[in-house]
């Protein structure tokens, strides 16, 4: 399966089809049992700096504040200053101060913080696992617009979601997975699962 | 495109991790308090059960102190990755471009400081309860404690990561740690006893501890990424 | 695994083992100070040598696994560790039985015994860890642990140099070992080493089978192994009961041999059991 840079792909399929697993493999977290994965002509583990991954779970330290979390992970990406972080926070629609501990955030806020972490280093490839699942419709539309803007700026986006309608106009291609195999790809063909 | 000014030096990343761990420890002080209380209890219980004279105590205190430290260290190490596990954060680490060795070193240093703190509490209690006084040069004890603690912590942190992918996690850590640590523990105990009783110089034991620390720190650093990504 | 080759080897090894045991118990000259109980030596030392060799093989296989990630290397590693632990158990049981009679103590913290005990613990923890790890990560983690375990060996050796040693000094290769005894020892070492290799071969085959669930050759090899188990027993049953005034040392002597062979037998029983389970699984799959 080959993906073109600068395009917006949506992964669909019923539960258990293997969408999250595929995303994990591309992110370098799992090894495929057969075959190999290359990103920008590199094995997935070498492309980490140019990749942003947002998992289904927020993966944040509950005991630290939102800003402390972001700052900590930003250092792991070699980002020394706060400016890109502030930018990312604003773009996902959160209040830049973020003083409270993440444990006290709502699900939606945690999700958006996780998204901020995925984009603060301006990655060329963005992997998102159900970014809209706990977010209200207006925020979901905002996030979709944000992703569209990133795609226009040259990033490649690979997204797993059940809410296809939201992305009907923005996505370049839909990939349908079933039982671990790619069964169909192409532009949107009506609203059906 | 990468952000300008990107730096992924191991030293800075390690410091980053240590800071994060210390901050987390400080925020959840209940864990800290329980550990300190537990360490104190261990010393007191030992003192109840074994009541030697001053001469005898110098001979056996070395062994008792290190058994008590081993207990407490194992308990502390079991906690070491607990927060990462609870929040599921390890995946976020693995996806980041930072070399995992930095995370490991950071965790080791944080654990090392934590265990040293426990030892600083327990050692004076031992001195009091056993009326200990060192016949040999006491400054050597400092070296022995530092090397010995690092030997336990570096392997313990490594095996704690391994235990994450096993059933009965809390049991797996001591099970893996203790056999590998036997030569180090033997050296620690012998060295401590030699210094306390003033019989001979613990130079050979200290050398062995140093060798052990170098060998295993290297092994841990080289194999950490492999074990972290074993899926 | 060629079944005919395996069967032929089993018969040869069984014969060699029987001959070696006969030499050890009847032909070798009686040692001056310790008497007949010293004959445990011919069972104890070869077991130690085979066990340690197996651990070394485990180390090599683990390094290869970390480098190449081949399932074959992993099978070699786990088989070596298991067989090594079995032989080490024999060392740790025959040793104290011998020591109790020769020096009055069941256990002393001397260099060789301690090293063996530590090795035994290390590889036992290796096997336990393999069993409780989640599937998919087992081989990699076990290989890493194996490297750690083997790195400990020279360190344990260095640490033990400070222990007083009651252990008999090595007589192998020096002129202080009676040439007749040396001859018997070498034959026993060869016999037990080949025995170890044979079990290792069988265990490796089992592991590959478990990896592929293709039990055909292994099933047939199991027959050869079972046959092999019977042969040394025949030599055993030929020994006359000892004369009454020598009762004490021989109780220990035969006790040690009995213990050793029980361990080998139990392990082979365990492997055969696993074999039958795999056979059943394979039948269900077809």
C-alpha cells in the first residue's frame, strides 16, 4: 500500500478491522509480521522526528499540568522554547495557560492536548487515532479545519475515525480496512459503513 | 521541517527526565511517605529480632543493613514505572525521536536519589539500634553505599521495565534482580563488614563493585531500547 | 530431524552411558581418603561440565537472536537453558550428598558450589521469566536477560576468590589424578556430554515443533529416547548388594546416582508429556 505526501487519508472499517494496529505499525510501535514499512524512504523508527502520533488514549501524566506535560514531551522532540507549544495549544482551541493538572481535565480537553502534542513540532506526517471521539461538534469542526490547513501547508495526514461525514469535503482518499486487509480505496461514495 | 534550535543531547534529555520524575514524586507525596515509613519499620523489626552485643553487631550489621536496603529498594523500584504504566505514557515516549537511553538514565538517576534518601533514613536508625561504630575508615562506607546502591538501582530499573511485559509484575522484579545481583550483594556485605570491624581493607570488594557497575550500566544502556520495543 | 539418525544416536549414547556408569561404579580404583563415596565424582563433574557448556550455548544463541531475530536461535537458546538447568540440578544434588559424607556438611559456601548455585538461580529465573512474559515479547526479553546472566559469570568467579574453598582442587589434567581414574572420568564426561547433547537435540526439536506444530519427526524420535532410557537401567540392576560392613558410603553413593538419574528421567518424562500434548494439538489442527 502506498501513500502520497501532502494528501489527507481517512482509514475506515468496522471495529477490529485493524485500523489502530496499522497506525501503530506506521508509528513504529509494533512490528508487522510480514513485510516492512518505510516512511520518507526510511524505516519507521528513523522517521520519528518528522511524525506526529495521536493515540486513542490521551497518554498524558495526570499528575502534571497541561503545560508541564507539553513542555516535557517537547524536550523529547528537541524543542527548547515555549513558543511552538503556545502556538499548538491555541490552534487546538485550548486556553494557553493550562495551569490545572491533567487529571482534572475533561475528556475532550485531554484529547485536544494530545493533539497539540502531535502537532507542536510541525510534523510532515500526522497519524491520528479517533481524534473526534470525545469532542463536541463545533470543536470537531474546528479540528477538522485545522487538519485541512495543515494538509494545505504540505503535511500528510492519516486519520482513523468513524465520523466520516465530517471529513467528506476535506479528505483526498478513503481507505477501507476489513479483517486486517485493505479492501477498498477511493473518494467518498455516499454515507455508509 | 524541524523546529530550529532542536537539540537532543543525552545529558539534557536525562536532566529533563529526572526533573519530571522528581516533580511527580513530590506531587504524590503519599508514596514517598509510605516508603519512608516502610523503611523505618524494616529497621525496627530487624532490631527486635536480633539483639547482638557491640562486637557481634559489627560482624552481622553489614548483612542486615543490606538485606533491609534490598527490601526497600525492591519496593521502591516496583513503583518506578508505575506512573508511566498507569497513564499509558510509554507509547508516547517510543514515538518521540529522543533516544530511549536518556529516559532510562533519567529514571535510574531519579530512583538512585530516591533510594539514597531511604538509606539516609535507615542507616542512622541502624547505628542507633545496634550501637554501631566503625573501626575502619568510615569514609569508605560512603563509597560502598554509593556503588552498591547504583548496582542495585541500575539493574532494578532495567528489570522493572522487563517486568512490565510479564504477569505477576511485582514478583518478577525481585525474581530477576536478586540472582544477577548476588555477586554485588556479597561484595557490599563483605565490604561493609570489613570496614565496620576494621579487619582488612575492602579495596578488592570495592573494585569488584565498580566493575559490576560499569559492566551492567553499559549492558542496560545497550539493551534498553531492545527491551522497551519488544512487542 | 532424521528419525533413524536420532534413534541410532540414542542407542549409542545409551550404551556409552551404561558402560561409563559401570566403569565408575565397579572398575575405577577406590580413592584413598574418601572411599567408595568418591565415585559420585564421575556423575557430578560431567554433569557440571555439560551444564556449564549448555549455558554458554544459551549465551551464544541469545546473542545471535538479538542480532538476527531468527526463531531458530530462540529455540536453541531456550533448549540450552532448560537442559543446562537440569544438569545443574544434578550437580547441586549430587554435590551435597557427596559433601555430607566426605566432610560432614551438606553445604559450604565455597567457590564452585556458590557459582553453580548462582548460575542455577540465574537460568531458573530466565525460564520463569519466559513463562510469564506476554507473547511476542518473550524471545527478545529472554535474550537480553541471557546476556545479563552470562555477564554475571566472570563477576561471580571474581567474587568467589575471597571465599575459603573446601572444594577438592581440580585434579583434571594434573598429575595428581590417578591415570585410571582420569580414564574413567573422561569416559563419563564424554558419555554425559553426549547424553546432554541428545536431550538438547530432542528438546530443540520439541521447541521447533511448538513453533511450527509439525510433530511427525519428533514423535518418532520420542520412541528412540524412551528406548534409550531403559538401557542404562539394565546395567544398574546388575549390581550386587554391598557387603554389610560397607553400608554407609554406598548408601550415599547409590543415593546420589539414583537422585541424578531420577532427575534426568523426570525431565525426559516432562518432555515426552509435552510431546504428546503437541501431537494432540497437531491432530486437532488437521
